[in-house]
């Protein structure tokens, strides 16, 4: 009886694995969405800017506004005046009436007429308003998220390992999870007053809820075969928890922390606007609304997004690559290694 022929070449198990190098277009994939948004923004501004003026600025105006927010104290300290030679050069180039002419003059002054010492330049840059807003948010929100992570992981593990704590916390969290964190902010202001403490408490509370629920789900869905295998080796309970339960639930823990971080950003925006905070990106956005400074609001929103992206790259991806990906946990949960 003839054997069936597949038509495929024989499998060579000793052949080296060939890993295709990503092309330039594949490396630029994360940039595509931002380019599309930029093009849509410019196209919309082309139609709306003549009617709304600076209320709907072009992308270049937003970039120039960001420059002013960062370097304006330094430019003022350098003592930029009306440089007639530079104005004549701009006039010859027929760009003296463009809005970026002032930007070019500032760059020229900082490069060629800057006589300040390096330490003096750092002092002036530290006075930039956007930097003060960034520093205020940069310690407030991560600190609240750290508190929420510690408490949420602890409560989630207790819920997953002990029936008493599961019956105690699950109904409570199920009731509070759908309630927006912004609804608690007025009460927090009444109880704790205006200030950083209110923002931190509201942000931590909003981030704590999804983290605790995700950790509980991860601990509850551990493969029982792994636990029985550890028990068959006479492993103690703490050893099983450290070597089986915690690594096995780590994908869900990281997923819950990502969701908790997103909720922390949203809660922090509302809390900073209602808690009487002077410095903070969200507080700056609401203050700029009174002056119709749309460009400042767009700069602050962009900084919030960049801040969240950096936290993802610096915090979550290294932990994920050194733990669940290295241990093969993603494949155990059914994830596909190869994408099309």
C-alpha cells in the first residue's frame, strides 16, 4: 500500500532556527497611529482655525507653545531684545510675519547670545511652569499607584486563598467597583480638606479596586495540576505560594495593575481639579480653560500620555519580559507566540 505523500520537504530538526529581522516599516508601526492623528488634526484645523482662531490651533502652534512653557524663563533671563540684524535676515527671507519668527529669534538668542553659566541656566529652566506641573503630578500619581498596588495585591491574594476573606471582600468590591472615583472626590474634600492628601487617597482608591479583583481572579484560576504536583513533593504552603501560586497568577496581576494605572490617571484628573491643587498637569488644564489657552491644554494632555507610556515601558515591560515571558507563562495561558 502506497504511503501518502504530503509534498512538503522533510523536516530537519538539526537545522538552525532562522529569525527574520523586522523591516523598517515594521519598526515604525507604533508611529503610524500618531501620524494619522496628526494629519487628521491638521486637516481639521485647516477648516476650523479660520473660524475659531487659537481655540483650535495648528500643530505647529502647539509645538511653539510647548517651547515657550519650557524655555521662556531662560529666554527672559538671557535678555532677548529686538535683534535688528536677525529681523533683517527674517525680512529678507520673507518670514518675519510668520508666527514662528519669534521662535527662531529665541533659538538664535539661546545658541549665540547665551552668556549665562550652566548652573544659572538650570535654575532658570527649573522655573518653567510646565516643569512645575509635571513634577507635582510625577510624584503624586505614582505614589498613589504604589499604595494601591501593595494594598490591592495583598487583598487579592487573601481573597483567592482564604474563603473568609473572599466572602468578606468580594461583595464589597463588587458594589464599589462600578462607582466612578470622581463621585468620591467631594466627600474626600469635606473629610480630608483640599491638598495633596485628597488627590492621593482618591487616586489610590480608584486604582486599588481593579488590582484587587484581577489578583483575586489570577489566584483563583491557578492550574490545580501545578498545585497537586507541588503537594506530591511535600512542599510547604509558603513554598507552594512562592513557587506556584504567585508566578502562576502574575499575568493577571500585571493586567490588573495596568488597568489600575489607567484608572489612577482618570481619577487623578478629577481629583486635582476639585481638590484645590495649584500645581499639577490636570490642575493646569483646568486653569488654562479659564484663559482659553487651548495650546497649553493640548501640551499638558500630551505630557500625560507620554508619562503613562514611559511608566508602561519602564515599569511593566521589564517585569513582564523577565518573568512571565521568560517562564513561558503566556503560552501556558493559551497566548500565541507568532503574530501575523
